[in-house]
C-alpha cells in the first residue's frame, strides 16, 4: 500500500496481483481511495511490449473496457472508460475524487482471449481469501509475523504450475558500477529445493507439495540432463541477451540466463534432500519416488564429472557439489528402507570417501575444490556432514 499526504488530501493506493493466478494470465488490481480532502489523480498507460521493441497503437473501447493486442498478448483495462487515446502517450485519464470516494482499476494481460468479468470487488475478495488460505498460522513459532511474511513471499514467487522464481528481478547488477547484471525470473531447482526444505522444517504445507511436484517433473523429464533452472512452467530458459535499454544504474539490461545450460551436480543433491523431507512427512508422491531413482541413477553416472558448482563458475571438481549429493543420498537412505535406501547409502559412502580423499585437508578443513585451497562459505554445511 502507498500513502500520499498533501496539504489538501490524504490518498491511499493499494496494488495487488489477483489471486489465484495462472501462467498465461496476469491481472493487476489498483484501488485508490481518498481518506481526507479532495484530490485529482491522473492515469497514463503506454505499454511497450517486447522490452520496448514496439508499442500499443490501437487501443479500442468495447463497452466500458479498453482492449488492445500487445505483442502476442491480449490487454484489457477496466475502470477508465473516460480515458482518451493519444497517439504519442497512450491512454490518459483524470479522476477527481472527494473524501471517502475510491476508484478501482483492473489491468489484464493474457495469452488467450479472456471473457472473465473484470469485477474489482470480486477480484479483491478472491485475492484476500486465497492469501488467507495460502499462508498458514505460524503462532507457534518464535517470530510468527516474520514467518508469515516469509511464507507470503515464497507463495508470491510461486506460479500456479509450482515453479518458484529465484527473484522477480531482471537486469539487477551484482555490484554497483560493475556492468554485470542477471535475470533471476526463473525457477532454480536448488533454490526451490531449499525453500521446500525450509517449509518442511515447519511442517507439511502446500509449498512443500508444489516444490516436490515441480522438481520431480523436471527430474523425470530430463534425467541426467537436468538443468539447474527452468521457466516457471518447466520450459527451457532462453539464452542470455542484451537489450537496447538502460538497466539499473551501474548495470546493463539483460534477459535470459546462460547458467541454465550448465551441469551443476549439486542440483541432484538438493533435489534428493527435498524428496527425503517430503517422505519424512509422508508427502512423497509416486512420481517423486520414481524421480528419486532417476536422480540416483544420474548421480551414479555423473558424480565424478567436473561441474559448474553452486556459484555457476568454470567446471571443476567442486567440494560443495559432492557433499550436497552425499547429504541427499544419506537423507533418502534414512527414509526409504530396502533396496533403494541401501543403494543410496552405499553410493553416499563411495562419493564421500573420494571427496574426503581429494578435498579434505590434513587440518580437517574442506578445500573449495580438489585443486583450490581457498575458503568457501557454502562448505559450512559440509562440516556438519563431516
């Protein structure tokens, strides 16, 4: 919520993405209310699809709803039927509101023709109800407000297909004035697994189930060729490319991410830990159990290969990648008895023995890689394994 205070008025503006959502449809809600006095509010809508490659030039009013085609998307705007179309500045409107009055705007972008009513009251009600159901009661935790906020953020980053984006940002520089920027609007299986593990530490919850489902589907589909990252609907991440637009100060503007094409061994380890946590809560689906076998097969064939590692660098024999796999195999061995569990236990010991021989120094500290004695913060968990 935003709140503006002027000499003549107090204005509150609430924005929300309508819930429940869909991967092929976005609905943005905006509610402006005058708490005190009177105010004149102006609207400007000038979409430039394709990251600025084109612009919307033919919006048309159908009843009380503006519609347009936007680079393969269908746009609808409700709540501004009095807007005027300007060739150079898009749609422009002005609202004059008195104390207690409000104005609702609903903007829809969809990959398909949508005929659902853009009723703001109904959309706000459904959004509130969905969030109340999505965020569990955390009153038994040490910091319940913070825990609920964390759940809300994780749920907000998760699409209806189950894919959880690492962050809703693109072209954000790693450091100021370095010129390097990255597109994080994709689902890294490592991040998704860690989020699922955090939820599992609290208890069984829908976010654990969606993480397991999305990860299992990717493992079953790609096996040994598992990618570190996917689009939120499970598709391939596009190649990284630079856009002819200014980025965040100090960085360029880029979309796509080349890391998705790397081999990162630790992704299998994190996925196995997630599956084990689900099994601990009796939430391991038959599909996920099949994915365990596929992941173990892939580890057995690939753990000796150099990989790009957690930090997505050059291919080397990274210590953290092997210890992640050891941890995942051991957790699965604990929760899946029988042949699968014994196989995981045996493989874990084989990987650990070789990793200890190549990556553990005489003083008991793990090397960053087999050929690198440098420190590595990601190895703090490695000490727990050791």
